[in-house]
C-alpha cells in the first residue's frame, strides 16, 4: 500500500527512528498495519544471565489507540 519512500514523504522520522518499512493496511482514523524488516543480528542479543538469545529491548514497541 505504502512503500518506504512514500512513508518518508509522510513522516518526519528517519533511520534509526523510522521503524516502518512498508504499510500493508491503512484505514484513516482507525488502523494502520505496518512491517519492519529486521536482520537477525539486530533483533537478537545475548541475555545478561547466560547464552540464551532474546529480542533486543530497544526494538520492543508498544502500540496504543489514540
């Protein structure tokens, strides 16, 4: 529906703060479904308490209704 170039024309955010690569669903005033492609090296980090790989905390995003 919207690609990366179109999104950057709509939003002021840029890398690394633009956490959207494409919008796949859009209902004005109701809903947006977006996709962020992340490399495995970025998403995974070693936990403090061992060798278990976990999702990096800085990539945790909370969505809330407006």
